């Protein structure tokens, strides 16, 4: 896998010769004869699917391309712009299912990047969103994957993992918080009458203040490598109910609970979450391959899990307040799930001062 500048600005620049070079690291004998654009979605990121034919050798019949889109300045301000490209370029082990990346292209002066990657639907991967929640068994599988990731990088820093020295430790920044403040008022208006009263009554400042306090606690815990955006819309389910994770653009260093709580609460219906969350959290803790003394105690783990709803609530009220970032029904469904969890888990009392 290699990096270079000159990220294609238009899908018309993706030629057979370009694609042959992009696949060469994994398919050195392959020569692409034809590329056919079958899907494009240019917005928050630019995304495209190409079907391929080969004049020599063999390779994937379809690939997925992802590049920076119209919100590059927002992503740069939030510290997320190059994270996914840098993660895959580092070639570190990610011990959970994720798309294979054939090539990484980076153009830092232009605030641009591109990934040429596996189309997971060729493995019968089923991308999910909030309108198609997971089963309890599927969420358990996803938690096992997160436990493998977290256990592998438990306590890491730039000395133990120099290839990940660039990963930022979670901290609330004014750029991130300011973006939330600007969009949450619209999100609250759009969710009017559909949130628990104790959530709606907090208003924008109360929601953002708790988000900031929770995020700052993540940098004070034993750190691990976090996907950091593990909501259901960044997942897919494989045959046999294995769960994979997409979109590593927010990757961070910090406490484990942000991945676990964000994934668990958003991936299940509220009724399933309420009925199974304690068993699922114990399942995650049991799956952590750590010495007994390093694994979080139940009391600590339960408090940290409860607190995480403050994160999801702010993110999805903010997303609900945008136009075009997510479909409205997706944003509203997730805002309601995290708001209900925030209320019935008493997340405000679990966020440390």
C-alpha cells in the first residue's frame, strides 16, 4: 500500500490504467481492461462503486472508492480529515472485520485523500443503519470485535506503537463543540415532543457541556485505539452474524467506553437495549484479553457505559440539525435512542466532573 499526491478530483479520471496501478500491490499480475461507474454519492464524502473487467490476471469484480467531500474544512477543524487514510496507510493490525484497502492516496496541501477499497457486499456484507437495527447476537459479535481491537492496543502510546503516534487523544475542542452548538438547536426543534422531558429541558448548552465533560474523561483513562464513530451506520453484518466496521475517520486514542456505549445503544432497539445491556457489557468485558487486574471492574464499567449516552445524544441531535449529512429518519431514530438511554441510565450523574 502506498501514498502519493494528486488525488483524482473527478470520477472520470478513474481509467483502467489508473485502477491497474491502484490494485497492483494486492494483485500484481492483474491488468484492468474496463472500469464502469455503477454508483456515486458526492456529499459529506465522495463515494463511488466501480465494476471492473480484467485483460490479464484477476482481481475484484467491484471496488469501492471513498474520498474527501464538501465538508473538508469541518473535518479538518475537528481533527478528523486524514485519520482514516493515515490509519490504513500505517498498515497496523486491526483485529476485527473491516474492508480491505488496496491503495491510499493523500494530498495534504489540498486537504484531500482517497481510498481504493474492497466492496464488502461481495462477501455478502449487509451495511446497516438505524432503520434496520441489529439483533442481540449481532451486537454481541460486534462487541467481541471491539474487545479484540481494544485489548490489542490497551495502554498504547507513541513509544509502544510508533506507527500510531499521530492518533489524537480524545479531548473536547472548541472547534468540535462549536459545531455541535450551531446545529443542536435545529435538532432539538426537529425532535420536539419526541425526547424525554429531562433531555429536552437541558437545551443546547446543557447537552454540549455534558458532551465536553464526558469526552475529556476519555483522555484520562487507560487509553486504547478507538474506532470512535462506531454507530450502526458505520457497520455491516456478514453471513454468520459477524460484524464489521467501516468509516474510521474519527479514530482516536482514549477510554474504551466511547466505542462500546456508542455502538451498543445505537445498534439495538430501545427495548432490546434495556433488556440486554448488562449482559452485553459483561460479554464485552469477558472478551477483553487482558490480565484480570487490568480489566475494568464491573462498577467502573457500568458507570462509564452509562455516561457514554451523553456523547451519542449530542452527536445525533447535531446531525439531526443538519441537512444532507444523514437521512432525517436515521438521525431522528438515533437521537431518540441515545436520548432515551441518557434518561433511563441517568447519564448526567455518571459523567465525572
